[in-house]
C-alpha cells in the first residue's frame, strides 16, 4: 500500500533553522523506515512563498518577490541535501502547477456553494497570516497580541468566505470516528475544544496585497495564504487530475507539522477537502518546539540554532540521532551542546562504535578476517537473541507508528548495552585458548547483533550505518528488514574495520 508523508512547506521569509530540520528529519526517518520495510513511499517537502509577510520581507530586502523567493527557497532545498533527506518531491507554491491546483480547488468549492463574497472586519496578525477572535487576544502597552505573540491589527476589506461554520459538527464526528487523526492527544484535545466552541466562516481572500494566487474570476483578490499553502499536498500528486500517476498516494498518511500550525491542518484543511468531496489526510502529528540552553529561541536574542553549523561541528548522523533521541517527539525540548556531546561520546562512540570495532577486530585477528558460522547455544537463543534482538524490529515498528522516536532508539540501545554485556561475560579473547569453538560462536552472535543494529538504525543514521554494513560484509541487496531473516554465509571475507564516530574531546 502506498505511503504518503509530508513536512509542512516552509515559509520563505527567513533562512532555515533547527525547527525546520527537526520536522523534516522526523519525516525522513519515517520515509526511510517504510522503504526499509519494502513499502512504496512518496515523501514531500517544499516552500510556502506567497502572502503579505513574504511580500514585505522582499521589499525590506530590496528585491522583487519572485527573486526573493527564488533565493530563500533554494536555502531550504539545500537543507534537504545537508540533512541527507530522502524526499521524493520538493514543491514551491510559486510553480504554475500549484497555481492551477489552487484555482481548481477554489472553483470546485465555489460550484458546491461553499464560498461566498462578503467583507471581513477583524483582528489580523501579519506574522501568522491568520485572523483571531477578540477572546484569543492579550494586550500589553496598548498593543494587542495573538496567542502566538504576534501583534495584530484591525483589518476591514472585501473578502471571499469559506462556510467553515457549517462544518463544525462534521469535523467533530470525523475526529470521533478517527481518534488517531490528530496527535499527540494534547493537540487533539485543543483542536476539539476549539471546534466545540463554535466555528465562524473563514475569510479566504485578501485585496490589500498582490503576492498570491489570484482568485478565479476576480483578480482583485488573491487567495488567503493558508488555502494556497495547504493545497500543496495535493498539487504534488497531480491535482486536479485524479488519474495522475501519483494520485494513488492520496490521502496522506501523515502530515508532520509544528504545534503552532495544527489548527490549519486539523480544522481548515479537512474541512476544505470534505467540502470538495476529497478524502482528508489520515493523520496530523504536531511536534513541540526547541529552546536553546533553557532560553526561548529568538532572532532578537541571537540564539537561533543553525542546523548546518551543528552538522559541521558534530557530524551529520550524530545530529540526526540526537534530535530524535533527546526529547519525546510531540513535547517541547531543550537543545544543549553538552547533551549532544554526551549522546555522541557515550551512546554512539562508546556503546555502539566501540562494540563494532572490538567485534570486527577480534574477527580479523582470530578468524582470518572471515565470518564464522552460526552455532548458537540455548542460552544465546533465549538471552541476547530471544529477549533483545528477535523482538527488536517489532518494537521499533510499534514505536515509530506512534512517533515515539526516542523510545525506538532506546529499544535499540538497550539491546546494544546487552551486547556489550555479552561480550564482557563471554570474553571471546580468552575463549581462543580455552574453547575456540565457543569463541567462533560468540563472535558470530555479536556480528549478527551488529547487523541487526546497523539495519534498524539506517533511517536515523544512513551514512554511518552504510559504513557499518560495509564493514560487516552485508551486500547492498541484503540491507532491508526482510533480509535479516537470511543469515550471511560462513567464510564471508570482511574488510578491515575503521572507527564509526569521532568523539568530541573538549566540548565547549
């Protein structure tokens, strides 16, 4: 069954930061995991390039909006390479295909009587590209602020409206029929409470700026940026051509988003789709935010975390690993250089890297660099394998289905710690003199364990695990989950091992 996974499309009013890398990385791990399981995946990311905020950012930069978005969008495309993302598609909302898809969806909604022309009067936050009700605002020093902290201004202008108020009960029934649609549960509860409080019709066009998709038949209006942006998920699959090759991936299996945009994805988007007789996505997962050494991240404070600088300093795969290991996905978390260093030095270099180097070096010295045959004892089958390795793939799958990335990684490293205990207890370096047959069995068991770890960790650390699989002698065609059921042949020649991770010696 096809699997469709998306990041939000990132707003191009500034350069990428750790939040963008975090969302994309989580989606990338899921995509790689599903491919590892033999499933067909389409993984989409991209950039959101319209709206008043982008128009103003371009003006401030002294550039035409298209030239400005071309430049900033490229920075997000570069991020996909820098983070080694495996996305299948990259979409920009300034593409002609997207403009056509937005206008087709608009016309479909208009034909169904879901859109009408009126006038909007209310509080609008330029930074959020969103309208807010009076009960959602706070006031400081005579300035009103949205829940996000963005200042709001009173706006009155002609506007087209989507009949969102008619969809409240239908949305609540949809949430009840699909309890996993919004995750985690805290976000589901927030969204349901908001919908139960009553929905008002949604302003979906603006006349006060020009940088957007023109409303079909009325060029005085451009589409509200969120109607434009959300449509990207179906543009990429060929909409409005529902016979397009990629359309079979719809509905999306997961829209991965930050918690600040869950309302748009869990209320507006399914309402648009249901009103257009299109199936809504299967799940929206909203993750938390990062702080930096205990401080809220802010450009004004100057503590924005540049993911590219982190990669340059610590290495790509350690950064990928840390971001999904350190904090339960869905909760807010604090970035700490000390914590990243500890994970790299302790878990990656000492626990996994040192285990691999010890085992492979022992095979080089004591087995002529060739893989021993399989000869497990009953204790091996029940202990290291039965309790830790055999159920590991299933445990990983269950955790990743729930977006519990940190627990999936903990399950692996629990098994890594057990393998380190096993090599210490069995002491194969001593068995060479006392029981060389048992020594061969122990080294083979440890090699098999390393193969399991390397295979399962590929989605998190693809480059490093590819190197480990090379050192283990695992051919390219035997690196899927299903291939673990087929043992590698006895006598397989193994290359000379090399360290996998570079420890940080003097952390700042």
